[in-house]
C-alpha cells in the first residue's frame, strides 16, 4: 500500500520547505517538491498549510510503570500505547527504576515487543537503579549482543536510594556496554540516573577526563534537579558528552529555560536531549514539614517544552526539534529514526501553524487524526 503526503512544510528536523512524501509500507521511499504517480494507486493525505516533523523519540520512560516507593499499592500502571501517540512519541526507550524485583526485565522486554506489535517502536535498557546489575542473560554485554531490544544499561548515582557505585564499578559497566555494543552493532550506552546529592556527576567528569573515548558511552539523565548539577552537566557536554534533561522530573527551573541556559553557556543544542521520565515516581519533599510524597511523571512535556522553547525562548523550530528527534538518535545511534529521509521509517508528527499536534504516523500508519488517537493498543 502506498501513501502520499501532499504539500506539507517539512522539518527534517532541518527546514526543507514544501515537499511531498511517498510511503511504501513502513518506509519513506521518495521526497520531492512534487510527486506524480502513474499507473499506481496511493492513499493521499493533503496537509497543506501544516508542518511535518520526524516522530518524537522519548529515551527515558517507565513503560511498565514505576513507583512502589510507598508500598505495594503505589506501583504505577504500565503505559498504554495511546498515551505515547497522544504525545507524538513514535519511538520509546523503556527501563526499570528503583525497583528491580517486583518489576522484572522479562516483563519490560515483553512490553517492548507488545508496543512494536501495536505499531510503534520500543527499545529498552537492561539493569536498574542498583548493583549488582540485573540482566536477562549472564551479563550486560550478553544482553546487548543477544537480546534485540536491549541498547544499553541503567544505573543510578548520587541518590540516597542508589547503591553508591564506585568509579571502578562504573567503568566495568561501561566496558560491558561498549563490548556488547560493538559486537551487536549498537552504540552501547550506560544510561545513568543522577540524584540530588551534592556529588552530582563528579565521578562521570573524572572518568571522561581520564578516558575521553568513553564519554560517548555515558548518558547522564535528570541533570536539572539543581543548578549545581546542571553546571556540572554543562562541563560534561563541553567535554563532548550528551546530557539528558528530564521534562517530567525534579527541576530547579523549567526544562526549556535550562536549554536556554545551556545555549548561553556555549553548548550546541545537539548536545542536549529531552526525555519525560514518564510514569516514573517523582519524589517531592515538603520544605516546611519534610514530608516525602511521590507522583508519576507525565509523558507529554517533551513536546510542550519544545514548543515553549520556540514560542517563549525564541529558538528556531528546526533547532528546538533536535531535542526530541535527531539528538536522541545521535545519543543512542538508533537506525532509521529521528530524520525525514528516504529509506528511513515513516514516523511523522503533523503540526498546525500554532504548533498543535494534529496527526501522527508511526511506521507508515496513521495513528492520530485531527488531534484524536485512532489506533490504540490491543486492550485499550
């Protein structure tokens, strides 16, 4: 089945101008100013006056649900596909959180496969918050080599709930993701949850200074909890690293404002990404009473913060979109995603002139029409 998208303003994320796009199955097969088909039938979608972007990539979501930090009844339910589509997310990376016991890697893998079957693309990280690391097979490297969906490993540092890994323990895990990555033709990422303790990412800065070639395998997230932590993150990015800004977690200022701070400090927007921490348990401490409470992180703020970056921060749309399209791809080296390009997956978001999300295509299938999700998961 051929689908032809007519007269739409394309951001690839670089602005390409008005184009037409021909889709065969799940792939983009042609991009041109005008496409004329002779002797073949195609379903046409005319989005004249609208904007087409790559489908959004969320590289940190608790797709099987997080939580559990205030008892059994506090576990957060898993993420239904419709909630991802409603945010424009067509590619997602799932992982475990503080809990690696009730929430299992096998269930996480099954959820990835289910989302794939329902029509979007899902990957996962092995491991969880603590040490010893949890794996599906005998090691992190084997998980990357033999498990199709595994692209990295999760670990936590500088958090009073973590296992306080040493520099050598972190280096050992970097070795595992690196070895597993090049054997399986994946990047191999150590995705590191960073808590609010004063140590921040100092150990990651030390590793990056001693062993510069390893920085491409280190992916710190939640780096805007405090100003001091974000100052460290800016240094990490200037060393050549990628920093991930959580739009749904704890933050000292709004996520889009942190991007502006990074730009003011000389960072390229290509060195920053947004992720939601969706369905993770976000801890809040009442400054007056010291009472601790938790709420699930929302999924929708990656896109809304990108829009704020354009409308309130004055950043051009083609640059702002990098945070949720091409930059996550550069960080994770996911193939055929994050760009509008011939041969790539037909993952698109369609926006109106006010940057409101109106349509979503995932792997060539229309999932949202006129701002309403029309394709849901099997049991939704």
